[in-house]
C-alpha cells in the first residue's frame, strides 16, 4: 500500500467509488488531506490561539484540513487556506530561521518569531502558514488618495484602522492558497479505516485488522486525558453536558477546563482537537458520547 492516494485512484485500486468517498466524508470521521505543490511557508505553532513562527521553508506534499474545510471542498469542489499542518516533514526544504519580515511583532499574522533549528523539532507534523504578503494596505492607500484629491467631494465610511495624519507603512497580510477537489488525498491509515466503514465494519485483511487496532488505540490521546480529568470533576454528567461544558469553555480567556487548549473548535456536531503532533483530529458528537461512556466504564 502506498503512503497516500489521490481520490481518483481509489476506484481502480480498491473499488471505492466517488459516491463511497462522499459517504465517507458526510457520515464518518474519516479525515482527508490535500496535496500542496511547492510553495513558500512559515513554520510555527500556536500560543493562546495566535500563530508564532520559528522558521521559513519550501514545502511540497500533504497538508491537513479542518473538518469544515473538508466539507467545503466536497460540496463546492474548492477551498482556500491560509494555515494548515504539514504531514510529510521530510519534504520540507530550504529552511531558514531568521525573521525575513520588517513588520514589527506582534502583528495580525504573526505573534512572535522564535528561531529554532529544524532538526531540533521533534514533531512529525508541524503547523504552518503560507508565506505572508508584506506590503502597504491597498485600502488605506485608496483612502489616502481620495483624501488628497483636489476639491474632494467623495464621502467615505470612516475606517477604524486608518489614520490620515500618519504615513502608510508596510503590513503583513495572510496569503490565501486555493485548492480543488482534484487535490484531495487520503493517507494509508485513513484508507484502512475507510475500507472498514465500507465493508460492514470488518477490515479487509488480517493485516488491515492489526493495523487498524494500532492506529485506533485511544489510551493516551490528549482528548482522552482531558475528558478523563473532566469526568473526575463531573462524574454524574451526561455526555451532552460534557459537550456543552467544553463548548462554553472555548469562549473563556483563559480557559478553565481545557487549560492546555487541546480543543480547537466545536460546531453543531463535530469537535476538533489537536493530537500530540499538533494535527487537527475530529470526533462527531455521537462518537463523543460513546467515548464518554467508555471512559466512565474504564
């Protein structure tokens, strides 16, 4: 089995049709990823929800998607990202750890820049943002031009961030990169789980069964550690109550329950959380309820 497959390969290789893939996206917790062509990125991580950088590099390979992004590319055939997580660390090239930007920190893209040698980074999967644009605001320049126009009679809505008496300086802006459905891939671990979902929950081979057991072991996942701690404090809570407590906790600064910020977001029926490699994982509310009941038994 290859390390990953494009969705167009699945029918010939495994008999998985386009309709099967749509089912896996809408009805299971299978995670798909994107293939990113060679591009400049800024490597880093998150601190209090803000992106902190430690180096710039080139990268071509697989990158992760959040669940809502995955849903969007399946429904509209396209999705745009400014940040993601690299899934193939060995494909990072031309690393440099000096801050290449003249814009002061913190700014609206980067909170801080911590120079760190790439070979000292222990994580296999590393968050990144696409290389930001450093330029003057086009909107501010437009307002400046209107202000300075002779006999100006044009009335514009005031901008809270535009101060006409101050010079317009360079800023950092998010770099949006677009992907299409043709860029969607699935890694081998997720493919094995997908084949299980499509074959009445029975792995296709003994090798698949053994591998599935390894990759679905939940004994030490950050989400399980967090939930186990919560259940010690709220042993009588039903799964739905725990779900709502975590959802409310997301709006607190600092967080009271999820102090390590394991959870990224919670929408109507999906919880997004970070694993030990800072990769986004998802769990549907039904699976979440089952997990809570399992942890209570254990």
